[in-house]
């Protein structure tokens, strides 16, 4: 199996209190118009990413992704978004010890998370330069994020 769990089309899925590990690609892959909630789940040791959001046909609309109370550890990327839709909400989660970026988002929020020990970096905000984003609705919100010993 390439991905541990793949959610596609107009699916509405809740992944709750699971352990997802050792997928050849991503532990969880979300694409197209899915509405997905991931909570209280441990995602680890997946080759490409713990969780990947992509758009196979460039028509992602109407979907959503909410992640809360999860751990993403020892994956390629912790959380990787390869499309600007949907906005992703990540809260009260731990993203640690991944070999790429901990959180790589094009659109979303990160709130109350611990992000540390990721090889390439903690959080990457794609195509959203800070100086242009102050008055731009596309600016992801990052608040109360723990970087190592520093709480931002």
C-alpha cells in the first residue's frame, strides 16, 4: 500500500484515535473535495509525509481539513500541502523529528502546536511573503506555536 489512508472525492471522514505508520508514501493523503477531521491520532514513520493534501486535477473546492490533538513524528514532511485549497487548521498538535519541514502549508492556521526537531525547518508558508500578507486574507495565522524552547 502506498498511502496508509487515502481520502478522495466528496468523502466526509473523521480519523479519530488511530495510529498510522510505515506507509511507503503518506500516512494520510487527502485530495479533491473531501471534508476531513483528524483528531487524537499518531502519524509516524511514513516515507513522504505524515499527512499530504494534494489536488490531482486542480479542482479542489468545498473541502476542509481540521487536525487537532495529533502527533506527527519521524516522517518525511510532518504535514505537507501541495495546493492552496482547502485552508488547513492545525491545533494543539505536536510535529517533531521529521526529515523535511514539520509543517509546509500554502493556506491555513497553526495554533497551540509544538513544532521542533524537524531537519529542514519548522513551518513553511508557501507563496505568502510576510510583508505582502499583513492585509491579505491569504496570510496563514500562526499563534502560540512552540519552537524548541521558544513559545511564539
